C-alpha cells in the first residue's frame, strides 16, 4: 500500500493513458453517427456540465492564471479539431502510434522552454522514436474503405500532438505553483473550451443537431471518460514528485489500447506491424529517459 500511495501520480497518469486510448476509439465510433463538429461541441459541453459544481471554488482562482488557462484552452481547442478530423479518416491503431510523436515535441519544448539538457540518451531515444514513426508510415493498407491514410490526415494528427504537448507543459507549470487545484483548473478549462466552440458556431454558422447530444450515446461516454481522465492528470501534475518526462512516457500506454481496439473493434489490418512499431517507439522513449 505504501508503494501505491508514494507513487500515486504514476497510477493516476496510467489511468489517464488507458482512458485516453479508450476515448480515441469511442471518438471514431461517435463520428459514425454525428458530424465531427457535433461530436466536438457536445463532448465539450457535457464535460463542462459534469464539472460545473466546481464553480464556487473556481472563482477564487487568481486572475493572472485565467490568461494562462485561456492559452492552454486555445492549444487544446486547435488540437481537438486536428485530432477529430484525423481520427475520423485514419485507422485508430495507426493514429495511436502517430500519437507517440508527442514525445519528440515534449523533448524539444523541454530543452527550449524549460531549459532541460539534451543528453546523448535523449538524442538517441528521439532518433529511435522518429525511426518508428517513419516505419509505421510504410504500411498504410487498411480493412476499412472509409479510412484514408494521406499526408493531410497524418499532418493533422501530428499537429494535434504538437498542441497537446504544449498543453501538457502548461499543465505542469500551472499546477506546480500550488495556487490552484485540479478542480479549479478543470472548471476554467472546460468553461473556456465551451465558449470557444460557441464562438466558432457563431462565426462559421455551423449547424448542429441538438438531438445528437442524447441520440449518440458515445458522446456521453466520451465526456465521462474525459472528465475522469483529466482530473486524474491534473491532480498528478500537482504532486511535487511528479516528473514531466516520466509522465509523457506513461501517457503513451494509450497507444496499445488503440492498437488492440483497432484489431478487435474495427477489424483493422497490419496490427502486429503497428504493435512492433509502437514497441520500437516506446523503447526509444525509455532510452531517452535514461538521461
């Protein structure tokens, strides 16, 4: 029990990774019944409703943090648009392996933003990660004719990883200060995300079918998993012993959930090949952590 409590942040991040992988599969399923924007909007709205009870404590957040949370929300807003567009067309197992590229982005930002040293282990690890990403792009066949592995959707997936990596660094910076808690951060994050989606509806005049919020059960499940996963991640970031580099690795367990889910749920091909690429990338990540 002592080992579990002393490494609570590790278990919380593992929970986040497993829920994220499950959520990626559900995203693809949800978009079989609703448009990309309908899923995005109602997913965000329901997630906000689930955390609205945090409002009384959320208004005690120092004003200086609201601006930072707004920037974080904008990063995720862009990342979600990219990821939803990508996952709608890419095999979910392929998308799961591409998500591992966020480790490369996190390493670069660690050096440029946080001032971490780029050791020989991190250089070797990053090169192995990039090799794995190159290899996974060599085989693009899929069993589902609706899937389209093209440069456009691969680029969208990689952009999503970039913006999510920026958001991840900001999570640690925000929570490590000790002036806001996970509930407060989650409330403002979901409130601002909802406002951004509403603004997008007004500007783009995008039509949404209100009944989809109840008819598409996958959206409700996605929102529930998102709220639980993000609360676990935010709390993990608030624990002083938590390390960004290790957390980045642990989050990537989502990759194996999507690979297995792609085989079982969506009957995708090349699963063993993608699993091998995923393991190669994970080996690169592990080597990078040695330094």
